[in-house]
């Protein structure tokens, strides 16, 4: 099946690409929405410009859409972009939704209206088991923004590994943080994974912190050959 994947460069959308390929699909395009609203209800915002590097690392073409990020109206902007894919013989749209009914229901509706099959391979996966799978598969993932109690500035730039998983388990028990950050507690960036042909190396990044939330502003990053 020829498909496109809604893509942010984070762990969930990258895993959706991985699952699509694993299922035998041809991933023809990545689709990234560039939102003017840092508090978008639908779209990943921190370091969204790096999807171009991710696209090159995956060797899959990137289609970019723009939106002001206004609630509900931003869905029409996505719909306009996806309409173009009908001319390219795409039949399915993959996304990385795990438990957000808000996002999944709206993507499903758009796909239904346009005649696409909506595919969410991560839907209702156990968050802890999902993170374990990411680690086991060799996904190199860093945290690029945090906005929840228990997550301070020191979490910015940290890699998701077994140690972080243990800490997240404790924070989940103490504060109820969704371990896969589906509640918007954090955003991520994939630097390397099994389907990348090259890895992403961060050259310059600044931590931006305001009161109780912050993000890692990546100023410069490059692709480099993978160490096998």
C-alpha cells in the first residue's frame, strides 16, 4: 500500500514510519505541518524545522504545510495538504497517535472525507512497553520540551533510556504523567533509529526555560554517517 505519514520528527511519528515499513507498506511521503501557534492542539512545534533533516535521514520526501494553529481551523489546513496526495496515488495515512482521542478522531474524519485509510499502529499501546520497545530497537530519542510537574530544565536534551524510564515510572506514580507524553508533558526528537540511513548530530542548542516549562532550541544540526 502506498502511504504517507504525518510527521514531526518525534518518537511517535518516526515509530509510525517504522511500523508502516515493517508492515510492508511503501512510505512515499512524510507530511509536516508548520504551526505559528506554539500551543497548537494538533501539531508538534519545537524544532519542527528539523523534519527536513529527518526526511533526508530517512530518504523519504517531505511535504510541508503551514497553519496559523487556530483550533479546528488548523484541521482544514491539514486537509488541504492531504488533498494533494490523492493525485499522487496515496491510499493510506499513518499517524503516531497513542491515546489522544482528540487527535485520532480528527485525523480519522479527514481521512474518511478524502477517501484515505487512517492507520494508527501505536493506538492504545501500553506506554511503558512502548518506550521499552523504542529502547530495544535502538531508537536514539532526546527530549526537546517539557511542561509538566516533575520535569525540570535538566530533562531537556536527555535521551530516553532505561534510567529515564525508571524515573518516568516514579513520576507516573507520583504525578500521573503519561509515560509516552501523550498529554503534552514533553516533546521529543529522534536522532537515529534502524530506518535512518544517516543520523542527526546536534551542533548547537540552547535551553529556553520560563517558570515551569521550557524547550531545547536547536540552532544547528547536521547529518552524519551512522556507526554500524
